């Protein structure tokens, strides 16, 4: 299986796990802020969910380089030199990924055109996803 498709399958699995995390986070948010008619409720909720997702991804990336889905699909996030990433790179990768995915998935489709089949957010953050355990 090509690296690109392996990463795409990992992303699908990651999405399922993330839905569960966001469901629990939303439940907690709605318990704490019980006025959905508030002017700022929707914006605050969206920002909160972005922060929850960022915390999820960044924590896993800087603590071993693998989210739960990446562990399942035997993928690891490293620097371009093959080392573990630092907090600054993890934050940059997350923010670049949010922008790239928000723009109709341009950051993902970039991998089809990239010479090393890396996502745009990996190119910009100086990271790469590598196969492990093959």
C-alpha cells in the first residue's frame, strides 16, 4: 500500500477517534456554558473545539510522535532529519493543517503533487510522516 493511502486511512481512523473526543468536550462545554442563545456561544464553542483538537494532536506529537491512529497504522511524525518534533513545530504543523484542510483540503491534496508525497503542512512545519515497523 502506498504511503499516501496509508496516511489517508490513518486520517479516516483519526477522524473517528476525534469525533469521540469532540463529543465529550462539547458535552462538558454545554454543561459549563448552558446558554446556547448567547451571542458569543457559537464562536466560543468553535474556538474551544479547535483548542481541544490542538491539545490532542500536539500532546501526542511531542510525546512519541504518534496519535492513537498513527500507532495503529504504524506511522510516526518526525522532523525532516528523523528526530522527534518540538512544541513549536507541533503548534506550527497543527495551525498549518487547520488552514490547509479548511481551504477545501488543499493541504492534503498537495501530497499528490509533492515529490516526497508529504502534506503541505508537513512541508511548512519541517516535519514528515514516516512508516515504522515495516
